[in-house]
C-alpha cells in the first residue's frame, strides 16, 4: 500500500477555502509529517463518544473550546509531559509552558515538530491557525505568533485535550 507524503503538515489555502477532511487525505492510515512516518488512529464516532466525556468529545472531535480560565491545566506548574487525551501521543513538555494570561494553557513549542498538524482556520470571522494531533486529528486549539522567545509562538491549548503525565 503506498504511503501518502505530507511534507510540512501545514495546510495553507485561500481564505474562503475549507481544509479537506484529514481522513480523505490519509486514507491509507499512514502519512509522513515533517519526515516522520506516522500511523493514523482511526475510530468510529461511537467509539470516540464511548471513550471521551461529553466536553472532551465536543472539543477534540467537534472543534469546540472550553471556557477561558476553566481548564484544569491553565495554572498548573507540575513538571511532566502533556499527552493527547484521545491517543496518548506526547504533545508538549512542561518546560515550554508559560503564563500568557489568555485563559488556556500556553506553550511556546510542541515536544516534536511532527506532533501536530497546523490548519488554516477561517471560522468565526477570524483567520487563525488551528493545531490538531498528528496521530488522531483531535482538535487541540490554535497557535499564534505572539509568544515568547525562543520561538515567538503561543500554542493556546484546551485543557480537556490534554493528560499531564508527571515526571
């Protein structure tokens, strides 16, 4: 079975364009993200609903958001690694977490460039960059170009999408 190559994991399209469904892009179940071969985790809607609580399902699978300052990891200072709640893939190291004041956990870099996919998001009358888990396509949040050094990026992530594994 041929593997689908995705050179950059970034979807850049015209403002009115709706990004294609990732499942259609990666029908083989495998894809390459920044040179790293990954196997896609595929589940039915019923399997996701059974696995996730209603808020997790709404945010991760339906691209919702939790209320600002309500997430359990917003003010957490615990040393560890944040994993995707849907597939347990490591996403962020706590050493990259910072207090941005935005109301959601903020990080200046993912644990690996291949950990997530960036998708142009033109919903709600804004132009943003959505970040999804590269393995399971869970909606995590958005990335903005107003973060601290060394990257200048702010990954604004919903707490319900994360599971912190302390060191």
